[in-house]
C-alpha cells in the first residue's frame, strides 16, 4: 500500500483506488513518500487491505 500526501491529508490507497484518483493526483501533485507492505493497512477509500484474508 502506498501512503499519498494530498491537500486533504495523508491517505493510504490501494492500486485499484489509485486508478480512480489518477486525474486528481496529477492536478494536485500528490506525492508518494513511501510504500509499505503491511496486511493490517487499510485503503482509505475501499477499506480493503493489500492482502485478502480468507477464513
Ligand atoms: Zn482501495
């Protein structure tokens, strides 16, 4: 998951949601200072994690 610095604050976004924000991202010059692989992280948009956990 990548942590993006946006005008509205920092937000974690998964790759799928990233696609939806691509235009806004370019307009507002979002930056991704770091990427972290952590199954506990949740996307701020869809609330899903990087890893799907099945019971
Ligand atoms: Zn997402």
